[in-house]
C-alpha cells in the first residue's frame, strides 16, 4: 500500500524539489469534479494499486516558481458579489488565487466559483453552456479548453486556492459560473 510513497521518495532522491508540499496541492487547471480530476499530484492514498508515475510537470514545476507568486484573495458573498473586479499581473508570473466564500449559504443555493477564461472566449456563451452542467458543478469538462484556471464550486465558509501562470498579455474575463451569477459576479484578469 505504500507504493506511492516509495515512488515519491525516490523522486526526492533524484533531486526533485518536493519541499514546498504545502503549496503543491492547489494546482489544477481544468477543474472537473472532485473525483474525476487526475491532475492532483497530492499523495492521497490511491484507492487502487494502479500507481502511475507522478503526473509529470506539475509536481516539479510549481514550488520553485511559487516563491514569487502573486497572491490574490477574492471574497464572494451571499449577495452575489466578488470584492475584486480586477487582477493585474505581469506575463509569466505565477499567481496563487484564493477564493473565499464568506457567506453562510450552501453551494446548492449560493454556490460560487471563479472561472478565468482564455482570451477570446465568450463569457455569456460559456455561462449559458455551463448552466446544464449541475453534476459537474457548472463547469463542464467539454468546455475545459476554454478555461485558463478555475476554483472549485464553494458553499458558505469554504475556500479554494488555484495556482496558474499568467499567460500572454491581454485581458481575460473571470466570473462565477453558478447559474445566474455571471451577470454580476465577474471581473478581469489583466496581464501586462
Ligand atoms: Cu456565484
């Protein structure tokens, strides 16, 4: 049952930096429900014996770059508001973005996430398409190619942190994909 650990320790022996394990657990770019995600590199006792080699790039890359990451905290409320409407960052910089649902209403009625779209993706069309994806927390995997980064869907009192690298300069829309929220819960990531 310790196979995964043995694997990890040998990686350490090879000089792979795993020191910043506190920061690695949040990296995930195409978020898709908790169970489907294969992108999570955290050593979680794997439910099966199928131990694949640690998911390539992600484990290794994040910690080193994260030291200079821009840390952003966005609060979302029970009244459907983000307290941040604009995030500015320079190209290539790592961003550690935490979304905090500071309300008390559960996610079924007042769920919030923060979805950053790739450049040129139509937010209204995306939001419309996401409406039908309740089972995927309104972030359908079929639209993953349109997403730069996204948090989980949160209920009151919950928070989630994502880590991503600021892409090419430009303006990127972010919003909450919970039905009906994007009209007010939105903002822009501005990469300079
Ligand atoms: Cu929301």
